[in-house]
C-alpha cells in the first residue's frame, strides 16, 4: 500500500543556530540514510546553498548514539582535504541534531550509476584516483572510514569526488576490540576482516575495490542479498572477474579485493598501479554525460526540454504586464470565460507524495496515471489502462507491457498498478474529465517537474501547464501557457477561467493579483532548478496568500 509521506512534517522551515545566529531555510528533500534525513539548506543572508543532515532526537536519544554523533563531528572538524566533504557548521535544538555540509550539485556516484549503469574505464580511473587521495589523507591521520561506497561518495559542480558520511568512521587507536561488522551498514561491501573482527586500514582498501568494481561492471562483487550468506561467502570466497575489462583493471581489482588484508596495497600504493598511471581526465557533462549511443538522442531531447522551459520563463513578461499595465478592479467586473470546464487543459487531479522512498504518484484529469521517480524517470498508464509508457532521464519514450518486463522496469510498473488501487479507493475524484481539444499533443502530457513546501505543491506538465495546489484552502491554480489561460478550481470544484490578455486589458482583482505574484515566484524557482541555485529568493514562497481573504494593495508581496 502506498502512503502519502510529508517529508517536512516535523521540521520547521527556518532553522537557526543559536551559537552564531545563522539561519538556514529548508529547501527540497535530498534523501535519507539509516539515521538521518537530508535537505537543501539555504543561508539567505550569505546567498549560499548547503546540504543539511538532520537527525531526530526522538528516534535516537540514547547516550551511546549521542557519543556516536560527537565522534563523527570530531572527525569531520579535524579533517581538511579537497577529496573530503566539508562540514560548514553543526548545532542542535530541542528536537534535532543538525550538520551543515558543502552542497554537491551532481549528487552521488550511486545516482550517476543509476543514470549511466556503468562508466568507462577512463571515468572509473578518474574517480578511483581521487578516492585514493582522500583515503590516503584519512589513513595518514589514523582515520578508518569503514563505509566507503557509492552513496557516500559525492560529486560537486565540477564532478570532483568528495568522501562523505563519516557516521561509521573511527580513529584507528580507538578501534581495537570493537565488533565492527555489527556497526557498518554497507552489507554488500563489507570487507572480510570486518567479518573476522580484524581491524586495520585495509578494510577501506577492500571498499575502494568494491566501488571500482561497481563503477566498471555495474553491480557489487557479491550479489547475495542475505547477510548471513554474504558473511559465509566472504570467509571462503574466490574473486571471479567478468571477461571484459583491461588487464590493468583486473590486476588492480584482484589486489584490492584480495582475501588476505596483508596482501592488499596501502591507499597511497594504489596510485602506482598501471591502471591509474594514465593522466588523462575525462570530459564530464555532469549527470548528462552518457555513452555515445544515448548521447545524441539525449542531448536533442534535452534541447527540446529547454525550449519547453523557455516558454515557461517567457510567461514572466506576460504576468508582469498584467500587474504593470492592468489595474486593480472589483471582482464583479472581472471577465470570466464562459463554459469554463471545457477550457481546462489536462492537469494533475490527484497525487501521492512518496518521495522519501522513491516517487510521486499522480493522476491527470483525463484519467491518465503516472509515477515520477526520484531519478527523474517516469512510468505512465493511459486512461484506457491499455498502454504503459516508460520515460528515461531525458524524457525519451518507450512502450512496455504490463507484465514480463526486465526486473528494473517491472518493479516500476507494479508500483504504478498498486498505487492506482490506493488512489481509486482513498482519494477524492473530480466531478469532470478534461478533454484538451486545443492541445497539439497526440497523447496525455507527462509530469516534467514538481516540488512542494509546507503550504503548496507545484507541477509542471509537458502540455505547458503550470499548476499550484494550496493545501489549506484546497485551491488549484492552473496556468496554460499554450492557450494563454489562467484557471482556478476551489475546494467545491468550482471552475473559473480567465484570459491573460483580458486581464491585462481590463484589470484584475485582489485574488488574481495574489495568484500572479505567486506564479512569478514559482517560475523563478523552476528557473533556479533548471539552471543554478544562486537565486535563493525561491525559498520565500510560503506565504500562502490565497489563504487570506484579501490583499490590501499592490505593494503587498504574497
């Protein structure tokens, strides 16, 4: 059963560090770990964005866990290296512990592999070399990381690797006698000496080998899912490498993943292997650097996507014209389009935010259903429930059956089918079905972008529709760029449709003024998402002016 999850349920919008007075505004949800949840944190005064790690005290309030956090912070504040993620500050309040880190816009190696599936040997060499530099620095300072894997290795704006997540790391001199295998969360990558409780720096070498193996071959060297079987196999294993791959690569992997820790190289010795002696640096394009057979189509699709967003950004001029050229009039004088329901474009009628786990599920007003996954792929089912469509990272479409797909796709199709049962059984249905007669699309639109705050959720669809749902008053605002129409649907499903041209010529009332100002801010956010994160005013859209009865004058910013 799919459940609606509100990721900011217990976390305030603005979080202040009492020690230095810095205030961080919580942005979008980034992900969750075993003990923590991550969000974008914006320091509006400094115009900087960071990654905020939040740990709930109510869930982990033991003295042992507090000491664990203190050790992690102590290690992070003692290190300073370009291959290690920087801890900007840390503090706590009554409910949570907070750690604020530098922001890595290209995510993790795990995210990169989800898009590319594998990387070239040249790219793997680039990442492994940086990982070795970082580990050498840690080992020189008597620090064992113990949790190196794809989800703890971050990539900054320039695709520079940063080692993060020091929750399981230890100073070497205080590790003796601990049962390390019971602490590490990286079961698939657990090294043999952790299993045997033999503590040394060589466990990090094993993990480097696992990362390199996964980068090149696309999966972990041990594919057994049950922990007891992993431990049994790693006590007696013999590494078998796939047939493809260079001899230099295989030589390095055999040394890094050697069953005897004493025969594995030190982190600074890894750099002398032939595989890492090539000085060439791959030309990355962030997460869009796909293999040649995908690149051409992907970049073409990306260009088309940019055109769609340019049309959205072009609405800024039209919306500003309504405010600047139009005039404030009484609501009775507004010209509302006749037969408004027939002029509505397709829009999001119902939705379930399950993004803390993997997705956002939605149903359009024409009956089409879909899931927008956190890796920016989508699966949709048309209104007749006959055709299933898969959309990759670039929006390229592929028709797939309801059953018999490869496991990677079938799991997503199954999620959609199970979610449909929940939506039909639990969520309110619309009193009308839209027929987008004016649209030039041959089929239903697809969700392209979305985000939410504590008061609104925003959708942008491929039919050039921008939609804002207000939680408190249950009002939907729908801006159709293609048709130049602004529509509202209230909690009783009453529909009003306005022509943008007429609003500019005749005028607007307080409600339309508030809507227009909020639309401008939302478009600014989407522009920030699609380009860079320097415009931090996007986090100040939580006023919810539609929840107020009126706006006093044109200078009031909603």
